[in-house]
């Protein structure tokens, strides 16, 4: 049985992730086979934070599979104000088949999940970004042929939802990651990764030196220095703070010659990476972004037991 809710990538087992990734690859190759998988099913999309890729990929995916998606902006009508989050979860469970929530805090998505009888998917909070991880891993497999044993390095803001779930993904699936930035990741995440790595054989390491972190890597990854919700007034200070971990062609040269560059987007040229890197031949950022569609479709099929036999 699949888990009911996906709050972090480690809500899934290694076997679960493999099923979803295999399904995503099949959806990408033969989308018509999945054209009625969501027939008579409705997905509610709760958004407190803005989105392009997450909203469009889930909504398009439901349409392509014969279902329906409803967008509900909770930035203007906050959960837990007029009605409690638990009551909202109970009501939604009687209306729709699945909920995705892109919110500011893990407490909100956790409370939704605890009080619903339908699957709740974390579409980004302050602690994790599991749907992005599925697309990322699909992209790595397409470019490198495997996950097991791959060496990744992440640069920049290490106190970050994407960083945390990349670490969990590596620890769960058995690839290696070095995270490199001015502050170390949360100790709770490091402990979780240590536990997962004991089974998978992964290495999850913190390496402050950017050159050492990049050495002989298969994958170089970065993310925005100005995540949603960070005040614009902090821009100048954050650029100065993170600039030693900017991904440049010089830093890429320390990775393997066939290394790929990834960024979950949006990308700010001249900030977390240079234009030469994100627009260069090693960049796979748009293949990575496209896979949001296929991976999200696969996740919905998996959670709603709709993968064709």
C-alpha cells in the first residue's frame, strides 16, 4: 500500500520512489496509456506561496489524465483563520480525491494531512519539496543512467527546503551529496539522513569549501538565494553572503567533464549561478523542469492506485 501523505521525499520508501520514477519514464514515453487514469477524480491545489511549475504541471497533468484540478489561493483566504485547518481537512476529504498544498510552514501541511482521509502532498513548505525531488531524480537517471553511486554537490543556501530534501533523497536512494554553503543544514535533517544512509550506503556530507565539494561530481546543483518570502531589502546582504558559493564555469571545472548542472528554477543569472553555466552545454535545467509534469502525474497515479496494469 502506498503511504497516504507525502510530506517529505522520505515519506516514500526506496521501492515507492522507484515505482514512481519508472512510471514517470513510461508516462513521458507513452502518455496516451495514462489518458483516463484520473477520470472522475479531482485534485485541490492549495497555494499560499506563488508558483509556476508546480501549479501548471499538476493542473496540466490532471487534465491530460482525464481528471480535474481546482486552484485555491489561500494567501487571500488563510487556512486556520475563519475555519480551523483540521475542519478544512475534514471537509475537503468529502469533496476531492487528493490535495496538494504549497504553504509557508510544515505545521500547516502536517495538520492538513493528520486530519484528512485523502492523500495530502506537500508541494513545498519550509522543510521539504518532495515533488521537485522526483523530477530531479528522473532527470539524473535520464542523463546518467542511474542514481546509485552518483556524486552530487549542492551550493548556496543550505538552510533550505530543497537542500533538505536533496539530502533526504540521496540518503534514501543511495547516491552521495556534499552540501556547501555559509551555514550548515539543520541538525535534525542531518540525523535523519544518517539513519537513512545506514541502510542505503549513501554519503551525506557538509563541505564548506566549494572547490572540495565540487571535486569529481556527476551533478552540480544550486537554488535561489532569494526564496519566496525573503524580503527584497535583504538582497544585497544575501548576495554578499552567498557569493563565494556561486556556481561558475571555474567551479564546474572541478566536477567531472561530463557533469550536469541543475537548478530547480527560477534561476537568477549572476546570482546563484552565472549565465554561462545555466545557459551552457552542461545545463539540464529545462529537462529537469519538464519532468515536473511527468513525475507529478506518476505520483498522482501511485497515490490514487491508478497506475495501469
